[in-house]
């Protein structure tokens, strides 16, 4: 049969050239296409991806209110860095920083920055740790050759990335089976005069728990008194920074603790804003290394900025401010408690199935359920992830934990704002069905296993 090539006139009248033609993908296109064709081309491509509403792997916001979406759509053309032209946007960034410093119990006036996400905030925060350490060492006439940073194996990969990019020795405390966070006894042997800081996680990517921030703070206070080493503590609150203040307001992890000098949080996770927005907040202005700040004369106005990139949109800053004033403490607390309640119900349902162990549900935790098979089955957690996605489109990741807990496989379902009770009931039912299918067929086929996503998501 000869191939059918529609005329341009027919394609223009009835539809889309790319209904039958291959899409441009390798060379820079010679001629363009109509806006309708371009819209359909992109739309049809991404329609083949997963549905964000069933993505329980990601911590990142997948739904915002229509009014917030309107703010985002109406401000995409406003370059955030042009403070001279858009001074109100710059002021709104500062308001968000002050509100977050207040939420994190900063003792007085402070400083911070909007970033693209927690990764940029961590790079900047850790650079500040490094440069402040260098200044301290130089003032004491000591070597600045071998900086190190102490953190647990439960951190996000960005901490190792920082160490590699910025030439700092990573001192990583390994995990072990059954122990998925770190505390003062883990940290103590690694701290010396070349330690630029210790990083603790509030809400780990792996199980949603927190490092023993109080214990690590107490250790560092003791080291300061006994050995004269003032080692700062940075809290990676990428997810937890917008959860703990509302679910566990009496549990200290923030600037209430003396050695906590800086905190990062992702606005686009439990700050409930679309990607990408993150925040870096210092305890006091003096915690920001002065060398990080650039005085720029740009478009007629001198500005003091510290960022890794320059131009970026204003929409997410404005959307963050929208959320802060729209929800306030009461609204965030209501939303977080709803998520926590639905996570509790999901954990109960999984436990009632009799084949799963829930990980650390009695501890302070992000609104999620981390679970694993408790007994011998003829299938594993990766198979469940595969079957669930094949049968119902749910994205629930299965992954192994970092060393030395690499033999432990877990699954994790985020319970976010859009995960209603009806969704929880359906998901639990679908997990039960997936397990029933796997019992019958005896695990996933090797070709299916090869397609399983094995990372923890982010
Ligand atoms: C604990 C933790 N730190 C840092 C990050 C990186 O954050 P972002 O994606 O905002 O750059 C993540 C992302 O999941 C995280 O969970």
C-alpha cells in the first residue's frame, strides 16, 4: 500500500500535519508551523507521560488554586532579577524571607534569598559555611586547605554534589538496617577544626523522618564550650521546613537551637507552590559570608544579590507570597493535618493487609507512608511498583536505601493536598489487587523489572 501524504491545505483545514508525519527532533527545523500545530504537537507528546495527580513519588506541588494559577500566568514575563524595574516584586521576596524567618523562630533581623529550589539554596548555604570557616581559620593563622562537611547517608544527593563541585571533603555517616537517620553519636567522631559545618535533614527523601537535630545541636554546643570549635549546623528542611512548624510546632529543630545558623526549604514542596522556588534563610545577617554578596550596578540601580543564576521568572515568588497570605498558619496547619490524617488511614489499610511493615509511623514524619513487605512472597517491592503502575497508573516508587542499608528495599507514597480520602481508599484497594495479581503470576517478568524506576523521586 502506498503511503498517504495529506496536502498542506487539508492539514490546515482538518487538523495537524503531525497526525501522520514524524515530529521534528534532530535538526533545527527549516520552516515553522502554525500555532495550533505546535500546540498539538507539544500537547500530544506530553500526554504520553505519567499523570501528575497519580504521581505519589514526587514531593513537588502538583496542584494550586485557580487564583494562584492566574498570578503565575500573568507574571511569567516579569524578570525577577530586574529589581530596578520591578521593585514591588523584590519587596515581596523580602516579605517572604521575613515571614519564613519568623516561622523558623529567628531571634531578630536576618537575611536570605529566593532560589530555584532547595538545591541552589543548599549550594549557597554550604558555600557560606565554607567561606566563613576559611575566614575563621585564616584569622587564627591556620590552614584552609582541607575543608570537610559532615552529614548522614540519608541526605539528598545535592550535598555530595556540593562537595564535589566546591572541593570539600564529604564525611558521610553511613546508615544501617533499621537506622535511617543520624544523631550526635554518629556525628561526633567526624568533627574537627576543618569542619565547615554539619548538615541535618528535616524530613528525609527516603523515609520522611528527621535527623536528631536537637541532639546534634547539643553536641555542637558542647564542642564549642569544651574545644573552642564553633561548628555551625545547617538544617535541610527542603520538605520538612513547611511541615514541622504546622504539625509539630513544639518540636524544636530551627533557630530555637543555638547552633542552627541556616535553613533551606523548598517552596515548591510543602510550601505548595509549583516548581521552581526555594528559600535560604540565615539565623543572623552575619551568618551570610560577605564575599557571597555581589553589589551590582544593573540598569541604573545598585543591588546586593547572592544567587547562582541571574534571570528568572517572578511568578513563583508571587505565588509563594499568595500562599503565605492566603493560608497563614491556620491554613497551612489545616492542609498539613488533612494530609497527615490521610497518611494515617493509608498506613492503617496497608497494615491491615497483613503483608506490609510501615516504617517509623510512630515518629515525627512528613505526610507520607514508607512501607515494605514484611514476609516472604513470590514477588518484591519493585514488582508491586511495576504492577501498580501497569494496572492503575499510580506512580509509587520502590528503592533501596543508601549504604549501609542498601539491602533494605522500601516503597513510599506521598500523601499530598490532592490525595483525598477517596484516593487513599482506591490506592489501598489497587495495591491489594496488584499483590493478588503478582501472587498469581509469581512476580514481575525480567523485562518488566528492567523498566521499573528505582529512585526515591524528589
Ligand atoms: C531533603 C532534600 N534536600 C534537598 C532536595 C533538593 O530539593 P530541590 O528539588 O528543591 O532542589 C530534596 C528534594 O527532594 C530533598 O528531599
